[in-house]
């Protein structure tokens, strides 16, 4: 099967391209190291369906964002919701608000604007926490990864390793 990127959103100063993963190519372009454990996780997600969106600025890939279906390992989201992330910006392009552009454009596009979106972020990932809040996500709770299938489960006692954010109606 041929790997290809499709233009998804095109503006004057950037473009967002959509990639539909294949079983052998979970990403179009690996711009960061992906551990074996994460490759296995994305392989499981492949069977549920996800998309990878690449942000191009000046005809150069500067980062990506994964959008998955809710439900499954995401105990806090229904199958009618989406889960955004991980998202990643190449280090030399950081500090230019590319992650905010990427998230804002995806969350407000026709395909996703009517859906409730969630993101879960490790509590010590300050740049991602700030970015999520700037684009309109609100803290919805705390969560931990539990069990062999590594489900993301909301906790109510303040012991969560992650924050879960919600965007939308």
C-alpha cells in the first residue's frame, strides 16, 4: 500500500497534511524517536483507527498531532469523542506557537469541530499543559495508566500522574 499525505488545511503561512496509517507504516515521517512500547501502542490504535496530521511551515514538516477515537483504553471518552495527542514539534521549531496553530486548526475544522475532544498530559509537561489551555482545553480531572492494557483511568483522590483536559461542548 502506498504511503501518502493529503492536504487537509491550507493557509498562507502553513499547511496541515493528513496521513492515514498503514499496518507497516504507523507514521508517514518519524520526526522523533518512538520506543518499541509506543510502536506497539500505535499498532493497537491502528485497529481502532487514527490519523496523523503534519504541520508544514515554509514547506518543511515542523511537527505532528495524532487524533484517535475515544473509548477503548480512554475510559474518560466515549466512542463518539476524539482524543488528541500525542502532538510533537521538532525542537528547533519550538517557541513559535506551532503546537497551538496545529491544535486550534484541527479542533475547529469541519471534521472535528462538532465533537468533544480530550487530551491527557503528564503533569510535569508544562509546555503542553500551557498550549492545551491556550487553545481552549479545560482540566477535566486527573488520571493514571492502569492494568496490562494500559487504560487511562480518571482518579478522584488527587493522585493522578496525568491531567485530562476536555474541549468542546
